[in-house]
C-alpha cells in the first residue's frame, strides 16, 4: 500500500499585483481595475523512502517564479470570443463592444485563457506548474488563486489511472 501525503503551500511570497477586467457577455464587462492576487497549492504525492514526499522549497520556488512572471502587468484574455486583440506600434489594442483600449505591449501579458478570472488564472498557473513538475511522481495538485479575502478559485489536476 502506498502512503500518500498532502503538502499545503500558502506563503506571503506567492502573490502578484495585476490589472484586468472581467468580460460578462458580448456587451458587458467590468471597468479596468486591479487586484493583489495570492496563490496557494495543495500537492498530494507518495511518501518517499527518506520520510518526505516532495521538497517544499522546490514548489515554493516554482510558485514564486510563476507569480513574479505576472506581477505588475495588465492581463488580457487571449481566447475571449468577445474581444479582439491586436499588437501594433508597441501597444496591445483590445477592442470590446466597439471600444478600443490601448495598453503598452511591454506592460501587458496576453494569456491563453477565456477570461481574466480567478478560476481561469488558477487553471493557467496549474498548467504552468505541471509543465515544470512533469517528471515528478505526483498524485494530485490543486492550485488556488485569490483576489482578496474570501474570494478564491482553484483548479485540480489528478493523475490518470
């Protein structure tokens, strides 16, 4: 029988500040605003022969790198069916419901997501974490993204049996 252990990682260093807007429909979106997001993880892995399942420091560093990559950027949803994004002359032009917003290209990240929500950010960051953790023996990973107290979305990956 395999002994499994769950590690919980929720550190102050795992945060990023970013601007965004959420799109509700083809004609309705939030105003441009920002959040101080925090990221946490729950990792389930088998116990190793040396008495631990995964190195906390490895995962803490990976989460910090993922957060740092998004910190202090404008985040845009690259897969939204309701807006068009064009990069031109050092700007990202985001057109929604006939209105075009201009963002500096070097301060904007277009993510391969449908919307900039905590749920979509959780799925995106979980996928990024799994890419760098690909050769490790993991059973389940849950990654949470919070946009403030009491507002967290999470995504879960489980090993396929």
